[in-house]
């Protein structure tokens, strides 16, 4: 949970810091239209910005036996909402404009990370927890000594008087 909070803090700092630019492009509301003007490093950076959420969100709940499809859909939905919110917030800071491609690439990065890592990691953690723990200290066994056993007789305590009267059979 601390890793998730740390990553979100870092993502907020990266997205919401102002950029010193003389001018900015217009807002891009057409999917994949900004690929012509973007470098490969910018696209990779958009993929990697929220990609750790694909691993951190499913594991934050601690459910190791969750089915993969609902987990995938929850993670994708949460990351889409978060990426959209970050993009709207960043459009209010100087030097940033709204770009739909940033949202798409961030969600695709989360989806790829989730599909690549979460099922295998859950299986690994389930197998790790299923193994019985063996003691790390060698257990010393004491050899049995033949000893004479003396029988003891125990006497049962006397019956306590009952607080109620037992029914008696009718007399004829």
C-alpha cells in the first residue's frame, strides 16, 4: 500500500509540474493523432507513467485467489479513471494541454503490465504460502527410558444436590 501511495505521489509530481514553454499545441481530442509529432521516448514515457499500477492495484487488496478477468477489468477501469483525472488536472497547469493519447497510452501500459505480471505473481505467492513451514532449528529427540508406571486411583467427587426436584413416577 505504501508503494502505491509513493507511485501516485511521483506520478502527480511528474504530471502537475509546470513547463516553461513559449507556446503549446492545441488540445488533441483525436485518438493517435499526436503520434506524428511525438518521439519514441515520449510514447514510451506515457506507457510507463502509470504502468506500475497494473501490478500495485491488484496486489493492494491482498486477494491471491481472485479471477483474472474481473481483476483485469477493475484495474483497467481504475487506471482509466485515474489517467483521465490526471490529464484533466495537468491541462490546468502552465505548459500542458489535454491530449487523449496520453490517457490511451497510460491505460495500455497498465493493461500490459497487469496481463504480463499479475497472474504469474499471484500463482507464485499462492504456492509460496501453501508450502508448510519447516522448523529452522533441529529438534532434539530424547530417547525413551523404561520407567515403572504406578497406577493411580482417582475417586469421582460426590454428586452435588440438584437445584430442582426430579419428577417422581405417579403412585398407584
